[in-house]
C-alpha cells in the first residue's frame, strides 16, 4: 500500500467537504451548523452508497470527509474568535 497514492486519492473528498462547508462563511459571513451537517451527511451517504453499487468504496474517503468537516469547524471557530476580539 503506497501512502502517498492513498493520500492523493482521498484529498478530493477532504477538499470537497472543506470547501462546501466554507460556503456559508464566504457568502453570508455566518456559521451555519445545519448546512454543514447536511453537506457532510450527503457526502457520507454518497460514499456509503458506493459500497452497494459497482463503484469504488474507500474508507479513506470517509475519514477524509470527517477530517474536512472537523477542519471547517476549526476554521469557523478561529474566525469567530477574531470577530469577537475586534
């Protein structure tokens, strides 16, 4: 198992999750936990659906989606703290 190849294969899931969860912050400058939850739920359901179809199922993609979600929450908290300090 090549670690770099596995990492490169799951990066699109990480960036898709992080990017889609950041849209409320970029567009309306507000944190929308419900929106983030729907995005992550949809991406996880899509990934799990691949397990029962003929497409490629990868547990690393699920981990990348969860890490992207956690990264988004961390970024939101950092931005929220900066706004409170000003």
